[in-house]
């Protein structure tokens, strides 16, 4: 398997762990605020063979705890990524999987084989607005199934939403709360206008800190913990 990016060190992407991070290529969504636009389609010019990553892990035993697999959308890569994750687990490293939930069957397989130690799923919007938000047709049943599979597992997890004021009203965010009611961890991610898929979103304004605090309190009625990033 080939990856489109590789970071050798991160302290912030795998909660409580020292990790490296790999980026898969390709995504079925076209979120205008995407921070990794070069990974969205499969024309990405950077190609890193998995052997490079595995060699790095072999050389870092006892120095890092694990690896974050992000994207793009990792679950698009099916058996190839499952095989890579098995190789990582055989080396006794922890794995955090980032996903948009489009392939619940992949998540089920990962959980069944104990290949992930932490799962982070992006919740783009209320289910009713998904296609509008990600600018592509979406199988809403797949998204809902992924939420249910993750919440029903014993694996530590989080749901998270990038908050763009022009795309998500407070009412929309509360609807997300109802759809993930009972979840363990949920994070409101502030939209940071840097490198994104749609440059027009550089002009969009997010909620201010006071508004975020009110939204955090509101979401606390639906989930066990709501944080702000």
C-alpha cells in the first residue's frame, strides 16, 4: 500500500500517546473546508510505500507508542489497509484510526480483529444535511451505522465536527447531539482558515469563544464529554 504523507512525530493527534502519522490518498467527500486538499483525489504526487513506514516503526520501538492513520479517507483502502494495520499490530504498536464513517463494514472488521486502539470519526453535519455539506451524494445509513458500531464497541473513541458558521447553525449542531446521544467524547473543532479545498472558505467566519462555550454547554446534555479544539 502507498501513502500520500508521513509525519514522524506528533504529540497531539493520538490522545495521551507519542505517535507518528500516515495519510491515505483519496476521499469520497469534497468538504470545502478540507485541510488536506492534495489528498482528496488520487492524483496526489507524493507516494510513500508502506515498507518505509514499517521500517521506521521497527527503528522506533520503545520510542513511540503508535501510529495515526488518517487521510483522505483510510477506509476506502479496504483489505490493503487491513493488511498494513495487521503488520503494525504485529510490531506491538497502538493504532488510531481517523474516518468519516463512509464504510461501516471496514470499521466492524477493524474492531473484530482488535486492530484499532482508538477511533476518531468526523461528523460533518446532521444526517439531513450531509450531501449538502460534503458536496457529494452520501449513504446516510452508512454514516448512521458507523456511529452505532463505534458507540457499541469497547474501543476508546471520539466524534468531532469542524464548525463553519455559514454551514452549521446552533440548531444543526444540537441535531448532531441528538443523533450521537450517549456518546463518550465529542469535540467541537474551530474552523481555522488556512490551506483548504475551497479558497472561498478563507472568508468564512467561525463562532466566537463565547458562542462556542454556549454550544459546548448545550452539547454536554447529549454526550458524556464535549471539548473544544
